[in-house]
C-alpha cells in the first residue's frame, strides 16, 4: 500500500507565534512528534509532503519557512496554498493520485482549520486518513482553549467517514504506517 505523510503548515511563525498571533500549544512536543513520524515515514518508504500557508509571514522570509527545528528529509514535496484547505488549488490531490497513495498520515497546524479541512477532504477523495492525535496543534480561540480544540477534534475526527474511506486518530508512539482501517470496515 502506498502511503503519504502530509505535514500541514508547520511553519516557523505559525508554530512560534508573532506579534499578531500566538504560537501553538506545546510546540516543542509537536516538533518532536513531527520529527519522530518523519523518521517512521522514511522507514516506511512513504511519500513526505509539506504544505505551507501563503498567509503565514506574508508568504516570505524565515517565518514562512518550515520550522527550523523540523528535520527535513532528503526527499520531500512542498506545496504552497492560498486557502484553508490544502487540497484547494494546489497539486496535492494530483500528486497523491499519481503516486497511488491510499493512506495519508496527517500532522500539523492549525487543528480546527487546515488540519480539519484536510482530513475531511481526503476522505471524500477516497483516502483513508490517520490523524496523529499528538501531532497537530493550535492556539486558544476566543471561546475554547487550544487543548479543548485538540481534544474535540481528536474525538470528532476519529471514525469520521465518507462511506468507503474514513479517518482514525492514532498517536506518535503507535505504528501509524500500519493502517488499521480495515479492522473497522
């Protein structure tokens, strides 16, 4: 089975914060978990894709780049997006289809926006998704803490389905490249 690790908006300014926006909850843990899963992806011979949000740091400079503490693999794809949804007006879907990907492991920022949109869109487009429950983060909103948002999405997206394909939430310490979706069909 062909698999892909999709790391969404793990950008310097988005993770660390800026004058305009708070950084994400437990950023050190997030970065460590991303690095751990990148190593697992390399071992699993999975396609690794990074998505960058053009709104972050005005789409330029060090703040726009992938966080410096993330260990970039030798081979990866990089796509920039204009919208919340990383599938919108990017080559992401085409690349996944060309590489015959069936299972996507997702991580990144921010939980309630880009990560949520990516999980839901992937299932509609016939991919099984494993959301790494300790591999996505956000900051507090006006009504919920970052921790509440993350916990809510882990519960809501675990078992989210579109008839044939669905998402499961698993954690960094698990073998996320050994999908368990068929156990639930």
